[in-house]
C-alpha cells in the first residue's frame, strides 16, 4: 500500500521543513526579542516602530509576505541573500519571510512575559545605577523568558505548520512534495495521512517537551 512512497524523497522533504523551522525560529527569537525591547523602551520613536511593525505584520497573510520576498525582493530588486542557485535563493527568502512574520508573535509572547515581572524589581535595579539596557538584559528578560516558554512553544508549533507556505515559492518541503504526489498518484487520502502524520511527529513532541520545560523553569510568585 505504501510502495509508491519509495519513488519520493519523503525524509528529504521533511528535513527541509525542519531546517526552515529551526532557522526561522532562531531568527524570529532574535528579532522578536529586539521588537519587544523596543515596545517597552523609553524612546518614543522605537516604541512606535515596534508597535506599528507588530500590528501591521500580524494582520498580513503569511502567503503575501512569502510571495513578496520572492517577487518583490528577488525578482524586482534583485536581492538574492548571497545565493546563486534558484533553490537556495528561494529557501533563504522563505526563511526571511517566516522570520519577518513570526517575530511579531514572538514579540508579543515575550512582552507578555515582561509584564509578569514586578515593576519594583526594575525600579530597584534603576535605583542602584543600572541603565535601561542593563535592567532589561540582566533583570527583566531572564524572568520574562521563563514566563514566556508556554506562549513561545505555541508560536514554534505554529511556525512548523506555517513552513508549508514556503511551497508557494518552490521550496522543496513537505507541502510541495505532497502536491507533487497527489498529482502523480491516485492516493489522496493515504498521501494526506502520511504528510499529516509527519507533521504530528514534528509538532507533538515539541509541544510536550516545551510544556515540560515551561513548568520546570516557571517563576514562582
């Protein structure tokens, strides 16, 4: 019943999905943390930028952002992100699009964690002479990350599923392989079940593990 799968690189497609998710997760965590710092910072211009970015990007479909990276950045502006071949360019553009989109949700998750830190701790840190960057980096963010593990786990699971949108610009991940398999084989339900099972294997352990981590590192108040 599963003999037709031997003609397709199923593991390779899911490996591409994993690479997309991991690289995008790291980039989103970095950019999302910077956005969160902007949103709670003392500079009005940076607060305005962070707020505008989050509110605008969260309300744009991910497909539009991914297509913009390909049609706008690459084909119109000629931005290739240092790659030469078509597949690598599209892969990097897909990672960029996922980072731009996911970081808005990461920002809000971290900002919710920042809001759980008692104001008195920041005031005490400022009272002993720490500047804003030191207060944020040494006092607030370490506690905020511990409080944000649960929300960040949800964002990561959504990111893993959102990697399927990269198929819109030809990235050879699981969704693109599924489309090819359905076009070539008369096994719609079986193919859908196999791909769905693959994503369950990726997301379910991730959610359970990060849920356990969240309970272990949770700040007791």
